[in-house]
């Protein structure tokens, strides 16, 4: 399929998102990702938060007119294995995307991304990251799927340069009268770990030292992630309804 129609320029952020991006980091002992259903119901303001252990929490909200939760599940299935598709999402910062998993035997959109390891290269701020985004069942974040007209995209993020699991993410999408409301959450520096037992021992020790964590995480890196998420999700909402409709029509023809 020729995707040139959907390669639209990255627009400016909505005024309310820009206002949040200009705010200072706030101190807060934030909720663990395992209690995400409570977090989704809370009225926590968008922004960057830091706890006493020098871990960070980022929240941003995107109004996605014309998008429903099922389209988000479709998107996370459709774009993962292909760099050209991935670049649609953020034409400036996204560089490459690939999957190593075999998905031929899977049917539904959620089945085709949950359990997958997505290997991506992207800029967040001025730094190029090589990451593995491992999508997991929403139940690990405390959700019971199918209770309402919403979807939850949950993942663990590994920095491939160090092998350290550095973050958890959640995109919770609920339907409203104009489309959907996406609430995105990121836990940075919470439960740092490494699959190698010896390296994990060092990671666990270092993660308890605030000075050491400051070399990995700071206010600017968390703000860069906030802005990146605002940009990619607002951009996605501009072309996803038309792209989804076109491919649905193509599949049925």
C-alpha cells in the first residue's frame, strides 16, 4: 500500500500540552503501575513528577477525535514490524522498527502485539535511543479487560545499550462522544533490573543511590519524554481514522 497520503508534517502541540511542557517537575510519591486502574480514575494533572527515590512519573492526555479504542489496538498490531509505518507516527523522531517474533498463527489485533518484543530506534529529545518495547497483558497492570469500552496498552521498556529495564508504560484509551481520550503514563527508574543475575545485583545496588540514578534520569529526560508522547499521539490522531478506514476497505475488497 502506498502510504504517502499519510506522511503528513508534524504539527505544533495543542496550547494546553505546550503549557504542561513548560511547567517544572513536581514532587510526588506516585502510584505503582500495578494499581493502574485506580490511577486512571484519579484526576492527576498532566506533567512530570519525581519521588524521593529519584524515580520519575510522566502523564499526558490526548484527545483523539474520530478514533475509537479498537483502532488503537489495530494500530499497535499494524505498525510494529515496519519502519515506514512506524515513521508515520512521529516523522521526525522515529527512525526504525522491527519484530523478531512470528505472528502468523495469531488472529486478533491484541493477540498480535501482546507478547511481542518491538525493537525501535527513536529520538527522545536530542538523544537517539535503541529500545526493546515488550508488550504485556494489561492484567500485569491490574486491569480486567472487557469491563468497559476501553483498551489498555501496557509494556516494559529495555534500553538495549545497557540491557536494563528502565521504564513501564501504559496508554489507556476510553471512548467518548467525539472519539476517544488517551491517558498515557510512564514510570521511569522504577524497578530497574537486568536479566543477567550478576549485572542485576549491581543495578539493584545502584538504583538505591540517588546520585547514581541522576546520571540515568533527570528532569530534562522526563520532560523530553512528555513532549515526545504529546507529539506522537496528537499526530497519530490526525491520520489514524482515514488510514484505518482505507485498510479496512482494502481488506474487505
